[in-house]
C-alpha cells in the first residue's frame, strides 16, 4: 500500500469513527446523570409538595436522582437567576407558576428575563381553579348576583386579594373588564387575613383556591358560590361553573405550575421529558396525592403548552395595562 493510500484510509477511518461517536452521543439515553429542578416555590408549600411527588416518580422511572432545589423569593427572580447558566440538555429544569410567565411581563416594567425567549416549555404539572368566595351570611348566591351588585353599586362593591398583582386581584380585574363594571379592590398582606375579612363581610367577595380558602369553607365561615372555570370542579361537583352563568360565561381564573428547560433543548429530549411526565402523572397514587393537595394534573404537549402561554400573555396585556398595575 502506497503512502497516499495509507493517508486516505486513515482519513476515512477518522471520519467514520467521528460519525459513529457523534451518533453514539446523540443516542445516549436521557437522563445520563442526576436532574436538577430549580423551583421558585418555598419548601413545604403546596406547589413544592406537588413537585416533590413528581420528582419521586420521575426518579424511579429514570433511574437517576431528581433533585428539587428551592429558590423562593423575589417574585421568582431568585430562581430564574440561579437557572441562568443552565445547559439546555434537559438535566437542568425550572419549575415556575403562571404568574411568573404570563402576568409578570405586564406587571413589571423591568423583568430580568423574557418568558418566551429564555425558556422552552416542557409540560404543565398542575392546575388549581379559583372559587368565588363570600361570607356565610352574604346575600350573594351566585356569580351573577355579584355582577348585578357591582353594576348597581357603581364602584362600591369590594373584593379582596392577598396582594396587588396577585391572581385574586387580576381575576377581579378580569371580571370588571368582561362585565364593564367597577369594583373596589382591597389588598391584604396575608391570606388568612383576607378570608377572615370575607367571613365578616368586611369585603364582599374574593377568589380563593381549595388550599387557601378551603379551611374556612370547611369550618362553615365562608361559602363557595361558584368556580371561575369552564367546567365544574371535581372537588365541589355541585357548584356551578362560570360557563353556567347567565351573564359571566367565559370568566376563567386559575393558576398553573409548569416545568421549563433553557431555550434550545434537543427536540427528542424535550419530548421524552414531557412524555415521561404524562406517564407518571397518570398513576393513580399521584392523582390521589395531588387531589389531597387541592390540585388536578394538567395535560398539554410542549407545543400546546407554548401556545397556551402565548394566548395568556396576550389576554392579560390589556387588562393589566388598563389598570396601570406596576409591581416594581
């Protein structure tokens, strides 16, 4: 064999070997090491508990530890900052709620991230609907009653929330915008203060989740008169949904929590994570544990999740802009 033929054979070998190595790398099973999930939720909170249930299931399925790293505070900015250097290979994810992604772009003039450019949606993991909450002796029996009272009171009907810019506050603004009414918003520093004020009719109504308002409802101090959702709640199947309202059809307020990767993960990795989450979320014991927390699993594909986020960001834009809400 001539020297030239030897050089040609060597080059061919290197090309083939390099291609085989690249294919081997691409074909490497995910995950190949522990997965870290940064979460903006505080340890012991409902969303944290739900994430840990899911992490436990994914760890068993993947044969790798799934580590939940709590970085609460700062409106989610602390968690996002810790996530900023994450590599987009699926081994580092972030767990954020709907406020961080869909309303913060409008309530903060200087948001230190772009929810649509910096994150790749993987899959939502839970949904919580909001109930319409009134005091046990309130004259209001339905969402329609509240709308009628708001129209008659010309800005004097009060509703409370747990802080300015909270889902309860923005949900009230959404009802105002849909119905063309004015109401007086009363913010509180803590959720227990809010629902105690609803119980005594210091404020006429509020939105509340099963976790936040459920204890006082169970104690008989407040009543749920409806759910701001297109369908009835599995937790209160006898309560009408807003879709059954005579005047407030389409009124919907909820909160969700989802998993995101840094922008640009491999398509196959993104789809595998989403598919594996779907599988474990169908397990009856996970569904039961979510139910005990007051949550229901939420099912959307990565593309469906991305589309929902875009729709929600657009829907909140005018409501928040018209109300001139700024949290910074």
